[in-house]
């Protein structure tokens, strides 16, 4: 894609972008299912914007489009329909920008960016190298539009690159670790991987990881107190926040809370089993009555 005709400027604001892995996987899937005549795909990204300028992208949906004469025509009706459906499911997620696949920004991306500027205040443009043209890893970059001026006179728009990283919840990390353990053998063929951990084994694994992190934190605090390691204010505040997030409970209160949670899980399991039995029995009765 042409990039020499674009103007890139450094970003001097506090905007940064955090993308959830499910969004990145969805964009890759959208690109892999495109028709052979299309070189790229585009779509909208949804999420939230924090007061400190951090844009968290949690969802997406594709948008059909046509490229002609260096202009992009989008299906506005499809866009509005998908947006209305997402609002019915989760009205807390709002349009925060859009995505496009490729190695660089194209000239006609400004036209599409102006469309999303009417949907949100400061849309973010994600450029995803879904074809892995640049390297063996997925390249992900974020941009925002910035008004440029020369001698105090408006000159035009320029794209400013902003920090962009992948953010995953713990549940997403478990799924990612499971996926990465699979061995790819040829196109669209994946070798069988180890089964996911059962609930008990998963709890043990999480507890062991927590104990290891606690040991590491205690070692750091001990080294700072003994003078073996220089104090780090950010690290200290992080440890303080983590300790402060732990509720202050006596062993008796914790045991009572834990036993109550176990009883709730057992009740849900029992009700699930009972529901499955009722459904199976109903299906059998319907089969017999139809004979």
C-alpha cells in the first residue's frame, strides 16, 4: 500500500490503545475469509475510553466495502444494523474507531477515517498486517488523525502513531496458552494438543502461580529493605495496590465464604444434571409418541 504520500507526525497526547486477543483473532479470521478479489478488509472496533486517554478495544464487526478510484465506499446500512445489534447485547461498548488490514496506511484511509469521526470523538485506526508480509509475527499499530498547520494556517490531516499493545484477561490467557501449544502441520491442519486442565488441576495451577508471584514479591521487598536492590516507586505502588485489593478476612470467615461458594457450585452442577435428565426424558417421550 502506498505510504509515501501520507504525512506521519509524532503523537504528543496521552492516547494509547489496548486490544484484546479475541479482537485480533477475529480480524485475522475476517481476513482469511475474504474473497480472492479483495486485498484488504475493514471493520469497526468497539470498546471504552478511560479518563486518562487509554482506549480499550474489546469487540469488532466487519464492514463490507468497495474500492474504486482511490476511494472507499462502505455499506452504511450494514454498519448501522450491526451497531444496533451490538447495543442490544452490550450498550456499554461504543464505537472507538476502525481497523484495516495491510502493512501501511493508504491514501484513501482518510476518507474512511472521516466517516468514523462522525461516530466518535477521536477514532482510533488499527493497522493489522494480517497477511504477515512484514514478519512471521502479527504487526499491530494504532493511529489517530491530527490537524496540521504551517505558519498558523491549517494545512491538512496527518496520522499520528500511538502506543498499541495487546491486553488479555486471565481467561483469555488460558485460551491463548492452549492454542499456542498446538502444532501447526500444513495449511489449516493442527495436530492434537494436550487436553485443557480439569477444574481441580486448573485451581492447583493457579494457586501455584500465585504462590510463586508472592515469593517473588517477598524477595524483592526483602532485597530493598536490606539495601541489595534499589527502591522502585512504581513497583512499590503496584505491590501496595495488590496487597490492598486482598480483603481482610479471618481464617474462620474465609472458610465460611469458601464453603458457601463450593455449595453454590455443587447446587448449580446438580441443577444442570437434573435439567439434562429432564430434556433427555422429554426427547424420549416425544420420540415414543411420534411412533
